[in-house]
C-alpha cells in the first residue's frame, strides 16, 4: 500500500526527477519526496506500476508527471528531463536510481550480460546526469543523488557484472562532483547494503542469507531507510556536501 507520509517541506518548490520509480528504493524515494513538497517527474520502463505510483502521489495532492522510458536510451533520457522543464520550468534534483541487479559469477557471465548491465546501470546513469545537469545549469544549479551500492565500494562474490557497474556509479559521483561544484551542482551517492526490494527477492536464497548475515546490524534494510538518506543529500540541508558516497548499509562497509 502506497502512502505519502507526513513531511516538513524539505523539498518545497523543488522540481525532482526520480528514475526507476516504479518499485523498491525509487518508489519509496518518490513517495518521500512528494511528502516533502517536491514537484515530481517519475520514470520507469514499467508503465503499469508507474501509473499506480502517479495515482498515489496525485491522490495525496502532489504535483507529479510520469514518463515511461529506458534510461539507457538517449532520447528517453532526454525526454524525462524535458518533461520536468516543460511542467515545472526547471529541474532541481535528480535521483539516478534506475538499475538492474543480476547475480552472476565470472564463469557463467557473458560479455552480453556485462554490456546489458553497463547499458542500464552505467550508460543510463551517465545519460540521466548529462541531461539533468544541462537543465540545472540553466537555473543556477541543483543536486544529484546516484544509487551506488556496497557492491560499488567493495568486492563481493557473484557480482562480476553488477559490481563493476556500481563502481561506475561511485565514479560518476566523484568525477561530476569535482567538475560541477563551482557551477552549483552537487553530486552525491548512497551506497545501500542489502535492501528488501523486488530486486533482492530475485536473488537466490543462498545469496540473501549470506549477505544478510554479513550486515553487522543483523538485518537487511528497508527502501524507506535509503529514501531518508537520499532526501537528506538531495535537500539544501546537505549544501556543503558533494562527492560523498554515504553508506546506508547497517555497518557492512565499516568492517
Ligand atoms: N535492493 C538492494 O539491495 C540494493 C542495494 C544497493 C543498491 N541498489 C540500487 O538501488 C537502485 C534501485 O534498486 P531496487 O533494489 O529498488 O530495485 P527494483 O528492481 O526494485 O527497482 C528498480 C526499478 O528500475 C526500473 N528499471 C530497470 N531498468 C530500467 C531502465 N532501463 N530504465 C528505467 N527504469 C528501469 C525497474 O523497472 C524497477 O522499477 C538500483 O540502482 C540498485 O543498483 C539496490
């Protein structure tokens, strides 16, 4: 059940784009952003679930547009940013969240598997940032939050294709933060540990049990817990933070 929780107006008047918003972390983030007063463009390839989210946000009085599209396609990425500019006259916040999370070891992974993940998690994030920044610079700047992962900061078993794509997310964050800081665009990332989403449920039981036990806090995280961290980094409360990769991982990376 989608609910828009009570908010404090922490994104009041901000125009925000959340990619991959139909499920999991993206959906929780869109709901949280709506509660905090953001005007939203939500994107996903899953049109049906995207529409249920749009209805939930609009039903709670939120300003929201949806754009069905694939972030790895140049014209789709351009169109979702254009939708924000058309509807709200600006784009202040991008959450580059869309991604796929395959579990594969090196022996079974093919070059096509590698290219497919890189196309969405890597190229898609690059394109989302590229067009978002183009729009942000026209109105004085903005804030980007990329979805990295513990797999984008440390090595793990069976992450031979996904893990490197998440290192791309960490890399884009740091390089763009330096390139854009003087122009008023902050770029940060969250590095979630294992989060209870559809993406996780597609993983093997063996993987889930092992990775859960590896979190010092003794459980996996919830999408809303990641959304809280994304909200902070996206908001003006994080005005002196750029290039940071914030673990949201129950202590996983502290080990
Ligand atoms: N779940 C976790 O444990 C976890 C941990 C660390 C990082 N992450 C990252 O968080 C992000 C969200 O993951 P999630 O767990 O919420 O997964 P999820 O599968 O629940 O949601 C991902 C969403 O992205 C959409 N999507 C996939 N390909 C797309 C494309 N080409 N264009 C637009 N949308 C597309 C899917 O339809 C889906 O709605 C991903 O970038 C993932 O790498 C997840």
